C-alpha cells in the first residue's frame, strides 16, 4: 500500500510540475518570428506585425500581459499592425460585454503604434461572445475592422476576410474588393482554411486560429485539429507555389490556460520588391 501511495504521490507531483510548466509557457512573452516575402508591384520594403488569438478572459491573458505585449510590438517599429481575430475568450453570448473581457483590452490595444495604423478581422470566439460588442470595442481602440472588405494601407491593398470557421467568409468578394484598389494585395483572416479558395494572384495570406496546436507531444497534437485540412496550415510559414500563408500561434490560449510545445508568438513580416529578394528566408 505504501508503494502504491508513493507512486500516486509521485505521479501527482509530476502532473503538477507539468501543468506549471505549461502555464508558464502559455503566459510567457511571445516569440518574435520573422520572414521576408517578395511582393510583385511593391516599390520599397514594408514591415507588418501579425498577432492573433488574444483570448482575453482566459486566465492566460489579462490586461497587464496584453499591455506588456503591446510594448513588445511597438519596439519592433512595424509600419502596420494586423490582428487575425479571437479577441475575446469563450462561448457566452454576452461575454464580450463583461468588463474583465472586452472592456479590459481597449486601453492596451489603444497603445499600439504604427504609421499605417492597426487593422483586424473577427474570429470565431468574437462571433460567439458578441460580435457587435467587439466591433464597438475595436472602434474605441482605434482599430479598423475589415469584414469581407479591403482598404489601402500605404503601398498595399489589405483585404480582410471574415471568419470561415463560423461561416462568415466571402473569399471572392474580399478578393474583388482588394483587386479593385490596384495595389499589391495582402489578405488577413482568422482561419487559414480559406487559402485554397483564393485566386492564384493572392500571394500572401495572414491567419491565426490554430494556436500551432497549443499542446504538442512528440510532434503530435493532443487536442483535435481545428482545420479541415489537418496539419497543412497548422503553424508557421507555408509556401504553396507563388502563395505564402503565415499562421501565427497567437498570444493567448483557448480552453485550459496551458501550452506545450507551441509557445505564443507574433510575426514581423518584411514585404520586399521582387528584385530585392533573390531568396526567401524565415526564422
């Protein structure tokens, strides 16, 4: 009996240590990943910071941590900041209106600084927790919300495709709106699953949603996939022909406030004219 109790105590201690490690990973400063992407029609380099999946309201993300991350982003001096959805955590239809959730993120996000501003799309959690409320909160934070629409941001046309996971995406409508602007096109969305539906000249898609698996054990995802394409767009830089898809691991956590083998990250992307990019590198 003593041996059994000692074994159970040892297992309990190991599980507690593992949970502590995973919580620490989930709440740490995001890794900064960098990539260079050649863009036909671009005349000079442009830097875009990509973040996603803030999930404020989950124990892994509060206003203090978000404020610290905003400072980290500002220090990178991007020309443009884009946010690929899932601002709010949960399924409560009134969740975004709770002060400790939507209201708590306005002040930190208002501190983002970029010459070409901040633009965003909504994610599945934002639709579940109150899309109209989130729209108002983003407006108060000075963030341009794109829902199947496009805007000019400096030398590019930025198209924001609404969330595919909840059935709001209009891929071709957004593409047409961006193409009409007559500039190199960059597309932002929450779920990367829209990538195969984009026309061939849509060369860059920025997304989140997958959390890069959030919990990976020996290279295997512990939780079910959230993409109908399995691991194809799970994480990082995906090159398919002339198209580049960038999927960030996001900043927060969904479900339990834990991460394992999939730390939070953000991307600093440098778009360059084709003549300046004989090779494409990322790290």
